[in-house]
């Protein structure tokens, strides 16, 4: 927190006295904050947030740069790669595949290749924690799914959207695809992509619109350890503390990104509204094929 306050003040080229005047506090208060002797309470951090917003201070950039600096200082064993994880209440005990069952790639421990993914997920939770972690994919049985229709169908299977064709070859294909894997790697489906893929599942857009939206949004990758072996390979490298002020800023950026992403996706969906197949058409076609082979 003390470093962030110095960055804010430096960005605006303010002395501690001038900064204190802007925030309606004393010089001594700002001095104690920046020396780390006292942490601003929530009310003070809210006021600093309003001040930064009014003066267009790039606090989000400061947060990302902080994470990048910490990441750069981590020395990894050969073969390991850095990833990011956000937890709503912190990691306690051993890591295990215990997320909700109907997530994108099923029950697992979810990690992202971009800090923004994890930050977005936890910015609304008071006790949330942000972690830099590492994993060695080469030591695990893994599947990497490109951003295409196969990705959408795996997500559909894991979210329970294929139950009406349960038992068909089409259904069993996606059940088997990830059954023997420790780690699944695929495009992230954060709040921007949720909007698009949900519209695909309910029949508002075609597979062509979905796949082109995936490519355009460029949301990075998620790595999901779906077995205990996969989770045992995960190593917590460090926790990066996030202040109340930082979470307020992250929340704003997440909402802005979502709005832009939805707008972009809407434009893409309009362009591809007459191309491709709808989700129900794909399932009905799979069912007819099954009946022909009986």
C-alpha cells in the first residue's frame, strides 16, 4: 500500500503536503501511510480511489506492473511456468480439484495465464487472495484445446448442456476426451465470454459467431488441474497482497472490459448470424446420426 501511495503522488507530481491537502488529511497522516507505519482504513482508501478516478491516475497499470515485477523475481525450476490464481477466501491446506462440478472443464483447480483473469474473479470479495503459482505441464497427462468448436463442446459437456443426448457417440466423445487427463488447457471464458457462450447454448447465435468471438476477444488461457496428481504438481510461489483500494480499481476495469467485450461480441455475432449451426441443431444432428447407426 505504501508503494502504491507513492506512485499515485509521484504520478501527479505532488508533495506529501499537497497530497494531504487534496485528500483533506494532515501531512503527518500521509507520511505515516507512505512509511508503512499506518495503513489507510477503508473510508480513506475509498476517498483515495475517488481522487484517483477524478484525476485519471492509472492505478490498474500500477497493479499489473507490481505483479509483473514480483513475477520477474521468481526463479523457477526447469520446465515450470508461472500462472495466476484468485481465491475468494484464500488457499488453506493442500490444493485439490474442488471447484464447482459444472465449470468449463469440470471440477478442478483453475489457473490463468494472465493476471487480469484471476483479478477479475476476486475483486468483489473482501477476503480474497491473489497468488502467483507454477506448474510443469510436461510432467502431466494434458490436453490443450484450441479456441474452436471443440472447445465449446467440451465446455457444453462439463456445464451439463448435452444431457439430452447422453449416451450417444457424440456425448461419449467429449466425456472421453478429458477423462484420462490431469491438466486441461484452453481459452479462458471469463465474464465477457460467458455472455457469448450462454447465447450460443440458448440458441441466439451460431457456432461460427461463437468461434469468431473467441478469437477476437483474446482472453488468454486457463490451466485446470482436474486430478489430484495435477494439483500436487501446482506450487504456490507467492501471494501478492491487494488492498481495498486496488480491488475497487480492478472492479471498475473488469466492468469496462466486460462492456467493451460484449459490444465487440455483439458486432461479431451480427456479422455471422447467417453462418454456421445453432447449438440445438448440432445436438439434433448428433442424435439423428446415432439413430441411423442403431
